[in-house]
């Protein structure tokens, strides 16, 4: 007898989230995307000196805007800043 023979059958209904739960997750994701876009727009209003203080440049902002509409430009900007920090710090 194997472990698979002893496993209880799992209903697909118990595994899939309900329609209401999926709707709630979608609403939460949209709210997060909206907040991140607002924060990104505030970054675009900063001066070059302020952007340099946080480790990004104006060209980084333009690169981050190339994500698709439903994408999160702040996630792309974080990846750009992390890559730059890794290059500046050098390999470990």
C-alpha cells in the first residue's frame, strides 16, 4: 500500500476559492495597483536631486513606465533600483 492509496479524496469545490473570494482578491489587487500608480506619479513629480537621494533617476522612471497597463510600475522600478545597488556594491 502506498501513501497515495491512503490519501482521502479531495473535492475540487473545497480547493477552489468561491466566486466572492475571487472577487475580493481582484478588488484588493486593483486597489493595490491604484495606490502604487498614485505613489509612482508622486515620484514623477520629484526633482532630480530628490530622486537621486532615493537611488533612482528620471530615466529609471521612464523605463518603469514601459510595463503594461495592468502592470505595477513600482515593482519594475524596485527591480531596476535593486539591480543598480547590486552593481554598485559588487559581487559578494
